[in-house]
């Protein structure tokens, strides 16, 4: 929902789709592949829409931190720090510990939006539909969660669209089976993403899935050199640039609060670095650093005492397989 809300000019990126289901006839996606066509065995290229990164980043950070707080009884306060490049979040533990954190998160799947256009004049399959923003507000919409699972979102101009209709659907008990079905699809997508299993149907709908197979170019007109989704959209904290930036930020925070025993550092994400943990994170977990000014000469040897050393990052707080060391959550 945040991706939909943070994308400007949705009305300029709608394409008519013969394969749309549920009475919908148009598609907007966040990867370069029409999911409805793909599930009908067609590699249909459709240029992905791009959310406004600034608005999306703040909102996604708030959402992740809400989940973190929900799952921990010992985090008394979890808040976003806005307007600063110093830290993204502050967590206060009930034992008095303050955790300053960098948030690096991204979804495993960015679900497409389906639209129902009432009047279509000879529009060809996957050609752009020209609408004004006012016309779009009168159209019905839905979130497509793959495998024929749809969440109706009502008129795009409705109250608190798209968040309110999504929440209304999720809290309605009669939709429990549909939600469970989608959860199983998501679990299959996670497994395919981790193992890079291109034989799994859901793999090519995940973020950072790369290029389509050769048949997409040979038989379906897939544009040369175009990918479905590149590594910049890797799930959780799996993007290598994000890992590097996150580690730099924890070092910077650690340096600022060095010598203060009640401060710790963390990288926060929705999902761990499934693909890059062994190469980029695991080797640094036991690493300690200190300052040249902390060197002391003992028996002719220069040493730094353990209390003057800090971890590169104290914690990696994720919704799955977190690194918590001694922290009780």
C-alpha cells in the first residue's frame, strides 16, 4: 500500500490487460513484468512504476518499527528520528539501554495494482490508457496478490485510499482463508528468492529476480537488456549498497557515543540478508574496533582494553533470525 501511495502519476502508467481477472482490465506494476499475463504463460514486458523514494523510505521505516515494537515486550519506546542523517530510529529498552539504529528495508514482493476502466475505445493489449487524475479517482481498484488472490480496494479516490480498504479486508474474519492462501504464496516466494530457484513459478515475481529466460525475448518480444527486477530491489537488507551504508552508519553512531555504556548500535530491517549474509555480515559479527587514542603501553606492548572496544554493530534487528547477542526482547 505504501508503494501505491508513494507513486506519483499512477494515471500515466496504466496499461490495458486482456488477462486481468475479477472484472478488472488494467494493470500497474512495480516490476517490469505483468503478473496477470505471466500467470497466463506470457512474458509481457510492462515498465515498472517508481515510487517517490523519500516518502516511501520514511513510511516503510515507520511500518517496520511498528512490527518491531509489536513483537517485543521489552522495547518501551520505538520511534523514527526524522530529518537527520545521524540515525533513523531510537529504541529504548526497559533496562534503560538506548539503541540507535539505521533502517534498511525492502519487500520481498511488491504486489501490482489492478484497475477497472469503464470506457475503453479499441485499446490494444498492453497499450497505455490515457486518463486524468480525476478520471482515475472514479475507477475501482484492487491489489493483486498472485495465484488469483485479489484484495478489493474500491474507488481510487475513496477515503484514505488505499490503506483503509486494505485494513478493512485484513481484519474481516471471512477473509481468513484468502489471507492464509496468500501467506503460503509468500512463503513459497521467500524460498524461491533465497535459493534463486528459477524453476519456481513465483520466483520471477519476486524483487531482484533478474532477467527473464531466453524464451521471453525469442517468443514474447521482451526488450533487449531489460530485466524484470534488478539487485537494487533486493529483499530486506540484502542489497549490498544498503549493507555497506548501514555498517558505516553504525560505526559513525558508535564513534559518537563511544564510552557511553547505555548506548548500542543496530541495523533494522524487515528481513535478513538471505543472499549476502555469509559474505557481507557474518565475518563482521565478532569484529571489534577501537581508537588510536585508547592505546596503552603495558610491558612494552601497546594494547587496548576490552571495555574500550565496540562491536561494528551490536545488533541486527529483523523480523526473522535477528542478531541480538545478550539483548532480551
